[in-house]
C-alpha cells in the first residue's frame, strides 16, 4: 500500500467555508455492514462548516466529501463491537445522498460527484465521539436552517448562526510561552487579529511584534496543524501597505527566504506559515512565485481592525527595515515617492530594463504575486505567432502599445462603443456606462496561464473543474487570436512570460486537461514556430520586451494601465474604460453591512478584476527623454522637495536583475529667512527628512496617514550616513506630526523669537508702494463698479463661488445641494449637477480639473467636471464641512467643520485624497480657513471670535488673535495679504483687522471699519486677486471694498467704501452713504462715496457668497443669483 503526505488542503473547500477540527479516524463501514462502496481504511476526518471530508492514508484512494446539505438526517452515534476486546466502541454514523471524490491517486483532477446513497461509519482515534458528534450535529443544523432560506438571504443567516461557533475558536489570546527568547520585549500592546491571505484562502489568527521577531499564531480555524510561527526582524526585506479586495487594510511583509522559525513543538518545519496546503504549507505560494521572488518569503496580512492596526504594525517594522538597509526611518518612510522618481529616472536613462521598471510599477501600484486578485500585469508585445523567425526589426512584429487590448481590433471596438452609447442614452443609476465588461487582469486569467503549475487553485476557482479544453491555454497563437477577436477576452500577460524557465507551459504533473473538439488532448502549450522550446520562448519574449521598438512605445501602455489614461475623460478618449467596480473607490466594502450584499460585491471584484492604483496623472515621458519634472501625480515644485528626503532611493527587490537606484541630489539651500528644510509639510504635504530627527513614541496611532505611504524592500547596495549597516535598529515608532524634529516643548521654545521666522519669505517679496487697481485708477481717481449682469444659478442660496486660474469657468454651490458651472466670458450656465442631498457649504478647484465640495452631510465630495458626476466622497468630519481652502498647487487641502476641527488633506488626484493631520484647538464651529501659498501655514476662525495660525511644520498653533471676540463678533473670512506677512480678518461686524505677523503683536496694527447700515452684518467676504483689497457682502445686499494695502502704516490710505447697493425702482433700499474710515470704528470723517447705480432688479435677500476673478467681483445671493460687478467709468 502506497502512503504519503497529507493531501487535504483548504482549496478543497468552498469559498467562505471554514475548517474547524480534525481527528484521526478509521472507516469501519465494512465491519459494520454499512459500506456501499468499499472501505477507506485508516485516515483523517476533517470537520468543516459545510461538510465532512475523509482523507484515506492510501494514496490510491480518493478523498471523499460529504456535504451536510446532502444529509437528510443528522449524523448519529452508534456502537461497534471490537473484534479484539469484544466490547462495544462508539462510532459516528452518517448517510449522504451523494459523495464528491477528490485527488484520486494523489493527483489534482476535476472533482467527481456520485449521485448515490453513501453510508459511512467512522471510528475515531484519540478523540471523544460525543464531543465530535455534538459539533457535527450543530453544523448540520445550521446548514438545514440556511437551506430553507431564500438564496439571497443565506449569507447573512450563515454569518449569524456560525458566528458564536467561530468566535470561540477565533478569539484566542496569543500564547506567550511560544516566544523564542523570554527576554524579547513586546512592541504591540496586544495581539492584533489578522487573516493570513494565501491566494484563494485565508487563515485567521493574530500577530505579535517584539523587538526581535514577528509572530503569527493561527486560530483554531482553517488551521491544518500548524503552531506559532516567527520571523526574525533582522531578516526583514520589505514592508508594503496593501489594499485587499479594494480595502486598505492589508500589509505585505517580506523576509529573506528560509528565515521562517518554529516557536514550539509540532508542525512540519518546511519553511512557511501554515497556508492552504496541508502538510506542505506554502507549497502553492512557492510554485506561484518561482523565478520571481526566489530570495523572499512573502506574508500578506489582512487586519480585522482596519488601517489603524495595519499602520501600527507597519510603523513598528520601519526602524528594523531601515536598520537592515542602513538608512534613517524617515528616509524609508518616503521610499515609495522616491522609488517612483528614481525608477523613472533610471528607466529613462537606460539603467533599468523594461521588465524591471514594469515590475517596479506593479509593486508600487499594489500588485503582488501574493494576491491573485492583484497579480502583476504585463503587456502583450509580440503580435506574430506564425512566422518561423521572429524579426524584431519589423514594427509589424509588435502589438500597438498605445491602445488597450479591447481597441486593437477596430471591428470589435465598434461593438463596444455602440453598447457604450446605448448605456449613455439609458443611464442605469447603479451602474455607470463602460466599454468593457471584462478586465485585462483577473484571478481567472492568471490561473488560465498557470493552471499547469497550480492546478488546485484553478479547481477551487471553478468549483472543481478545469476550463473547457477548447477554451483553455493550449496554444499561444490561439490565445492571441482570442484576445484579438473575442469580445469576452481582453487579458494581458503575467510576468512569467518574461522571467521564468517556461515551466508553466509544460504539463509536468500530467494533468488530465481534457480533449478538444478536434480530438487533440490538451497537454503542453503549443508554442510559436520561432522558438525551440519553453525556455527559448520566454527568452525571446523578454528580448522583444527589451527591444528598441517596445522601449520607444512602452510609455504609452503605462499611461493606459498606471497613468493619465486610466480613468476619467482621458480613459474614454483612449477607449480604456472598464466596469466601474474595478476602480478603487467605487464601493466601500467596510460600509456594506449586509453580508449578502458584501459577498456579491466580493464575487464581482473576483470576477471583474481590479484596476491598479493610479501612479501618474500626466503623460509618462518616453525612454531617453529627460524632464526636469517627472510625470508623477505631484505638484510642480514637489519633486525637488521630495529629493530632500534622501540622498538615494533604494528600490524594492521585486525583479530578477536589481539595478542600483540613482543618486538624487538634494535641493539648493533656501533663501535667507526661508523656513528650514526639516518641515513636515515641505510646501505640498510631502514628508521631509532631517538627519537629526528624533522620533516620538508617546502618541497613539493616528488615522491621519497618507494611504500612499508604503515601504520599499531592502536593497543591499543602499548606504546612508544615518545608520551604519548592522547597527541596532532605532526604537520602534509611530510617524505623525510629532515624529520629526525635537519634542513639542523644545520646538515651541525654538520659535519664541519673532514670528517672521515661521514664514517662508519669497525672494523679492516686500511692500508694494502702488495702490491696488481694484481701489484706484490713479492717485486722484477711485475705481467704480457697476452690476453688468445677473445670472440665476440655483434654487437656494449661493453658499460659495470659486474659479480656477487657467479656466474660463466659474463654479458655485448652493444650499439646495447643487453645483453650477458658469462661463466667465459669456456669463451663461454651462453645467448644473446635483452633488448631495444636504446643503453644500463650500468649494475649491483642484489641480487635475476636479472640484472639491464640502457638505452639511459631513462629507468632502470631488466632482469630475468633464463628466458632470461625483467621482469621490470622503467622510471628512463628524459634522458639516463649513469651509475649504487649498495651497497654491492645489495638492494640500484644509477643511473646517462645525465640530470645531480643522483637517489637512493630501490631494494626489480626484480619487486620492488622504488625511495628513487634524487640529482641535478651536472652541466652536469653524467659519473660515485659508492656507498660505506654500501650504505650511493655515489661518482658521471660529464663531467664538478667535483666529488661529497653525504651523503644519510644527503641528502647533503659533499665533492667536482675539480682536473679534473682544468686540463680541467673529470672523466671516480670513486672508493672507499680498506679501503673506499680514493677516486680514474680516469680521461679521464690518471691521477688517490687519495683523502684522513678523511684528508678533496680538492686537491689530490697523482696522478698517465698513460702517454697516443699522441692523445689517457682514455675511460674506473675500480678497481680490492682488490681495490688496478685501470685499465685504452684507445682509442688506450691499458690497463694500476695503483697502488693506497699509503695510503697517497708520496713514489715511486705510478706507472702505460701498461699490454696490441693491435698488428697486431707482431707489436705494437702505439709504444713506457709506463713510470712509481711517483706523477705527466710527472714527473716520464722513465723505461722499462713489456708488454705481444698478439698473437691474435687486436680489431679494442679502449677499451669501463673494468671489473675485481677474476682471470682476461675483456676488452670490440668498435668492440663488450671481451678480457680476465689473469696473465702470471712473470719477
């Protein structure tokens, strides 16, 4: 009798099915006279949530699966007289209407189900029949209840009924006696619940991190006899934040191969954490990664508590990775950004191969061989699979890399476009229009190519069957023809086509893959005539990938998969739009409470695939084409700032032939008086490093983390001045706003000098002696204004107006929940769209053409103006988002809320908005925020009357002004004036206070009083584009202009005047003239004011929003109107 290792593995179970227990057993059916198909002998009985599986020791016999759904009666207890002792022994009895046979002869083959009554009698060894039978009968009862329910409600019922059974096996505390060294110090406060994801299976358990090792303890679920596993942190090679099933809660941890340690008795000690392969944990993972990651062991951990727990472990591992690489932790934290910069530069200069660069992009875009749903994607590059010789000098040999697979065949593309137009004409509110219903990379496509290497994965994915022979991967030419013509086949390739020994093309396991309709058996893959065998095929494919033609056009394919043509209008124009669920942000599974709905979404994600994370927002440069600014999704001035993070960037070792990363020169020294380069927010929210940085370990994990922060793998070539290789790692830490520079107290002391040290002084910036053109035409003539037009834009009050500098469009939002786009030239409405159900409070343009909108529903929306739809929604605050502001580049966003908080956000694209930090220093609702141009300082005001200046580089409040509070008022808006050293605070009472920041005075240097009509208040305010005048709108409908161009002088230049009064039938509704005021409320002498007499009907309510373009003042009203005030004849 041939016996061998365990054949049972988790891939033999259904999706969402759990293994609970197992017991050594003997099939005593023949002895009991109950056998209908012969005895199976000794083996092991596996007890699962939906079935029983018996695994005979005899390899010639198949495993048998008995589903509870096929058992009309619950398994029972019986007695069997022992032939040896003559005493009755308890046995487990079961009957099933069918039995499924698996792994006949120890081989992977399609499952065979026999529809015949099967009776089995199992005698358990070393285990109580009573306790086992109690569990089996409980599971049988659960399935009976579920089976009686409608199919759409079964998942939720199964979760409810199985919950108590699974919880007591899942929530097991970590056994600290399993620590290898009793002197190890715990770094995690407690064990963290995770699932170890291994392709199509996962093992629940917990993770513990010490100062020496990372431990994983499997729970008593899906555990095939493995004990606590540990991995030495000294052999850590990489840490990456990952998304799993489009949720940002996974962490990929890489160690040197064979660094696995057992931390207790038991187990097989074969080099991997217990995965789905019983007896050989990790075997399928090893097979999947042959040739690609031979020097690393990869763990993919999905954290139950979400990103906070994931980030905690991530940051604990950073110092160890930094020590292994010989770098500072702050340098490692910035590695993804640096890696993308350095990789692009190395590829352009020819120091990195095409394969290496594509592998690097896949890694940075969350693609990993550890996750079938996000397996690395590579392009088809060869289009000739019939010639006897492969001629790489002919362009016809290659595929057009500027087009996605679905657009290569014009006739097929026409059909896709016709369907797309039909969808546009009949909009489905739940499913946005798309060109392609199938993706270019899915788990099914990956296993289509790798079925000969990992057949069990294919059987699991396809419910126990291989693909139909004619549809299987039997010929490279046939697959290419299908990709070119089949409307349901858009698959790209996997990295094995360019970096392997070709074993995935050979049927080494002699699998029975079936017979095609032409009578041929499917065996080894039929290769093109131009290659001599599998290895030669891979070598020639790699040669084609590295050819001059592909090198000259690869950037076009990168734009489609990772870049600017991946999403939005550019994707539509490039015929590159896929089903909406493939894109990140389409659905938040964490917020889907219904288990049946969540299961449906997960199944669709598995079926349709996942689009990689977008890495570039601008066209990718060509190879050998140098740019001053790489085409990354970064601000124009960010690249130089990013380069200050390290002298060099170490690349993740995700490919076969690592190339040393280029040296990145630091930026030039700052001008005199500029802020130090050690700022946390280096102008645009990019973490900057400093060699003397100290790390705080006292603060709890904060959710205000950029999701794009990921860890690079170690590179043996990396060197640094920060940490000597081999030196002990720095103390584990949590990087946040306090993590760089000295302590908060030390940093406060360091800035107790003049506040001018806090401001980045612009070269050449200074006082302007010239007056603002908005105030005067010349020294003797005041500029006057007239209402040139009025446009009805909303049903409700206009709450905010904004515009983009290089755009003809003006945007407004309203309390009616709508957004409107107006042409500044024609003053006509171009687009109107509903954004939210509740009132919209504020808006600001983003650099990529989108519009950020704050709502009373606590959310921050991003509208794609070219599509006229909402493309992103962020739960920004716990109360209404009241105000919003961006820095000069539009890459850093500040929001203020009624909950009294100010939050800072990093904007890397319409769908990539992530938190950077939050301030809770106000006592009441936030009324206004404004960022400086560099994105380092934030002004904020609240209804309590206080105005604060937050320095993002120090995570602290550096100035507090209370003049409004002292008058019993509060600020409607706050602004930086022309040189960004003076702060203008526009009060609700009509007083504009000016504060001189370099002087450090807490009292206003100058105040301008608008002398409002009795009973009216300021309801809206803004500042002119030259930042020399503020504009005030009042509850009575007046608009006033205040000159703030004083530069600290108390001269008579300070004044305010009305430029617009609402009139009806030629009469001023309020009456009276507005006086000029010198330096205080009511102190100025009365003087006549030049007021334009509008001939149009006045708005029914007061001014609710104000905005200045380069040529007009726009006044929004409570009646939903926008009045254009333009310069008129002067006097």
